[in-house]
C-alpha cells in the first residue's frame, strides 16, 4: 500500500467512524486535496485490487475489509444495519449512521474473512442462548451453516434470530427458539439464512453465544 493509498483508506475509516457513513467522491477529493474524481478512482481501484476495500454501486458504497483494518492497525467497525426479533419475525428496520468499534481485545474479529455487522435484538425467544431483549449481536455473513449455530434468518421481508437445527427426523430442518414458550419455525422456500451470530454485546462487554 502506497502512502497515498494509505491516506485514502485512513480517510475512509475516519469518516465512517465519525459520521457513520463512507465519504462521497467530493469529500474524498477534499480530504486528499485533489481536483479530479479520476485521481480518487485510481486509488480506490488499487485498494480494491489489494482486497483492502470493497466498492459497490452507489455514492456511499465503500466497505473496509479485514485486510484494510489490519493495514491501518485499527479495530474493525461493525455497522448497525437494522433490528432483528428474538420472538416472532419482525420487519427489518434500517438504522443509519451508527457504528460500533469492536474492542481490540477481540482481535479474532479482525481476522474474519467475511463481513460482520451488528443488529439490535428485540424480544425474549433466545434468552437461554444468552441473548436478551435490547442486546446487540455481532453477525458474520456465511453461506453454509452447521446444525446448532445461532443464525440470523430472513423470512420473506422479516428477520429473526433463532438456532438452526438440521436432523434426520421430522421436522428435519427448522429454526429453534431458546425459550420454551415459543414454537419452532419450519424452514421453507421463503427462508434464507443470512449469517451466524458470533458474539453478544451487553453491558459494554462482548459475551459468547451459549
């Protein structure tokens, strides 16, 4: 990473940390004191090629990747991207401009190759897994899941947190609450598993998932 690439990556990190959003092209030009978008585009391209940054469509579509945090020597920033229910599924709620720096004591998060994000939990269906109403959970995006993992599932337009169970007897594959007053949710074509819950943030500390 060159000095200028490092300047841009640091600028993006600091902007997200302080404002809650990645910078626009104009803000990146001003921060680097350059006049053309092309100068910024060239630097972004190099950072993406080095897998330090991901760039999607849209004006504020920049995501610092784990290698980028490592290069900067900074803790991972996990965005609050919504709310999830630990009860009956609820409609996903976007939460903008709020990021949580993952404490450096949890360096293992910095080495994750997948993305991580945070959700605020509402409901009490996962209390026996250590997840209480109002807690925040750290979710690691995944495509393959192991029976017994606590997962974030999307059911239609709604999201919920439950334990994923796969077994060789009916109902075979389902989502299990960790509170006996709730019923299991069968997995069907409208269900998509989005990620694994890897830690719980409560009382200003990270706790393991039970």
